[in-house]
C-alpha cells in the first residue's frame, strides 16, 4: 500500500531529524581536543591545591591519593575533606602522612549539598594559586597535572577540565556508560565550549582546574550550594563572568570507575537527571527525545514489513544500520568492546526507566538521595 504524500513528507522529516540527532554526537566527538602524557607542561609551576570531597570512599581513596602524590609536578598540595564517613576513609588519608591534609567537614548546613559544602571547606583551607577539584574515584597518570596546566597556559584559560577514560567491569556498566557519554556530550555540547563566542559551559566535577581568584570572584561553591550538578552551574557562572573555559578528552591521563553496581549506577544517573531543581516539563522532553530518536526508529523496519510498505521497510533498515553503526563506534571510542554498542537499545531503555522514576519521584515531591543524605526539591 503506497504511503500518502503527507505521510511520506512526515517520514522524510522524521528520518532527517533522527540522522541529525545521531550526527550531533559524532560531530562533537570529532571536534573534542585531546591531551596526552606527552603534552607539554607549563613554563612555570604555581602551587596547585587538589581538593577531594570524600564520604565513604575507602575503596577508591587510596589509589587516588597515591596517583596524585606521584604527580610529576613540584608544588602540589593535597586536601581531603571527609564528610562524616562511616568506613575507613579517614585512616586511608592519614596513612599517606603529612603530604595529605585531612579536614573534618563541619555539620552540613541547611540548603547545602554535601559535596558542595566539602569543596567549599577545602577551597577555604587551600593555599594554591590554582584549585583542582577532583573525585576520590579518579586515577591519574604522573603527567596529568602538568599536561593540564600546560594546556591551560597555552590556551590562556582560567578553567581547564578533562574527560577521563571510563573503566567498566559489570555488564550494565559496559552497556550503559557509552550511551551515557553520548548523552552528556550532546546535551551540554561540551567541546563547543572551546570556541570563541560559544555559550556552552561545562566542567567535569571529576577533574577541573581553576584559577583561585576566578573561582572566588564567581562565588565559589557557596554560590551553587543547593545544586546537585554543581559543576554545571559553576561553569555557567564562570562563563557569564568572562572566564575562559577549556575541555579535552584525556583517556591516557585519567581514568575512573564511576559506579560499582547496577543499583549504584541507576541512583547516580537518577541524581544527575533529577537534580534538586526538578522540572516535569524537562523530564517529559527528555523522555520524548529518548523514545523518538533512539527507540522508535527500531520499530520502523518491522512496521514496514507488517504493513507491506517497501519504503517504510527500506527507511527502517537504513535507520537501523545507522543507529547500530553509530553506537558501535561510540563503544569503541570510549575503549569498550564493540559488541556492547549493539546493545544500545538496553541502554536507552535503562535511561527511560531512570526518567520515568524521576517523573514519579518528582510528582510526589520526594527528596534526592545520595551518599546517605537526602536533599529536598527546590531548596531556597
């Protein structure tokens, strides 16, 4: 049965939209600059203060600190702010001796997210010209700091942030995290930030290096105290105040294993998607985009076969090939096995489940839970 002209035009527009959305991620990945261990270091060596907010990080903190202390950089101060850990995080920090300063986080004030409070405490105690905010689950090549600071110097940047290699172990990590990378890359248009005049603004809270005076002029973490995605909000404040931001892909310089179970990954992504500034309209838009551009195209081929439409079958087969090829390519690009890219419908379905959970929790006004703490929606 031939398609009516109106349906044909609609199909062509939809096909173009799907290709455009898939192409955005590929384009952004292609223009992302890279940093390598061989990248030149800075011409001078200002003091850098690394601030780590730690809460129940016993398993990760030791390797993180050891790789920081092994940096080929002459003036690095390392500060760990413990946020009431119930494990051995404090002992892990003190075992590194005088090279690591351990601070106890005071009681969390109302309206603050725990990580923001800890980072604010660490920044206030730091003595460096530069502040490096980094997570306890990061691992650093000995040249990570020198290469990042050298790039900041060459670019004349006030802020430098990098994307690390994502280490995965479980099935769901390997399926979901390559898709997660695409979502972050596309939503925040990350590498566009490097272009003059671009309004894109992002720092990766796992590793970002900022001039202390620029950080303080933007109000520091106190200015974004109630935000779960504090790194994004700080990046926007910095950009609005004229700071020059740069981002790079550095899989040889930094690595992280973000989550250690499917449950932890679900809760972590839910925390990032949901945030404390909940918007049902935003979540519905995200849900519609996931369905329209990643899952519905998979139905066109069987729909065409069922309807006996050669055109619909051909378009469905074409989009199927494009989608699978693109996701296989992304899996390879983030150092994952290609086979996991073929399972991207599972990743998209995982994201749909997260967004639906956010809608249910948001409509009920439920708090955000993370690291044993709860944060109310829309704090004052």
